[in-house]
């Protein structure tokens, strides 16, 4: 865990651990989590950098699904908020953001004519400017809301990206517990509907339901919108500070 920073733990590792949660619950409830083999395997994975590998796999899936969804959305929410050709925008708010972004980055954002003449090129210019704003707002103590919303978006994006892995794992654990209960009832001739077995089954089923409900495009889009808003508001703050310094200097 110490190998990962706060963002990586919350946005990347946490979704990956949620995939493994049904397995961990089943092992714990059935009393297998303290078995020497299980303990040895978990210790080996941890020492070999298992959390880092898991976080990277989750990040990869999240980035893949982000590319597809941004294409279907018509671009990232941040870019959409700065486009002049984008419909349904608060024009006063948009101009405030555009002026701030241009001022703090030194990049002139494209005009309506430029956007209509070459939409792809215009989006690329906006993307470069937004990237610079992200670099300028990495100070968590100064921009805590940007950092918080970035973590939230990363979590929901990655959770959506690995949703099928989570659902498959939870379903396999449910089926595995059912198979185990049938085996001890028909082969071992022992009671299968014990409190422990039923609790393990219910816990795995709850995990399956959560994986079917929690990851969604709507939650991902909502988190992306909140992050875009806070990022652009941070650009306004930087612009105000820049103007104040310029006024003092003159």
C-alpha cells in the first residue's frame, strides 16, 4: 500500500479490491482466510507488488472505457464546457472560464470560426490548454476540491471499466458457494444450510447486486462533470491571483 499514493489507492486500487471482495468474504466466512496456503499466497502477492499490478490493470481498463465514452459523449466534459459551438452552455460562465484558461496558460482558445472550420484542431488546442491547467492545479492544499473530484471521477471511471470483471467474480463465487453446499449435503452428508454457509452466500450475492448497480455511465458522467467544473473554477482562481500580482507590480 505504501508504494501507491492517495490517488492511486482510492481511484485505482479500491475498485480492484472490490473485484476481489467476494472472494475475501467467502474465504473469511468459511474460515479459510487463515489457512497456511492462503496466507502464504497473499503474502507472496503483496511482497511481489500485487497491489501495484492490480492498480495498473484497473487503470488500463478505465482508460480504455474512457476513450470510448468520451467519443460517444462528443469529447470530455472539460473540453465541451470550453467549446463555443457547444449548445446548452451558460455563455457568461463559459467566457469566464475561457478567459481564465487563456490567461493562465498563454494559449489562445479557438474562435467560433476556427472551431467550425476545423473542429478536431480546435479541440486539440483546448485539450492542450486544459492539460496545462491540470498541471497548475496539482497542489492539493491549494485546490483540495479539484483533487477530491479527480479521485471521485477516477474511481467511478475505473469501476465502470472493470464492471464485468467484478460481476463475473461475484457470480463465480456465488456459484462456488452453492456448489460447495451441494457437495457437503450430497457427498459429505453434512448439513449445508448452516449460518456460516448461508451468510457467505448472502454476502456474495450482495456483492453481485452492488456490481450490477453501482458502476454506470451516469455516475461516471456526473463525476466527470463535477471534476471539470472544479478544474475550470481553479483556473479562474489562478487568473485572479495572476491579475492581483500584475496590479501590484505595476
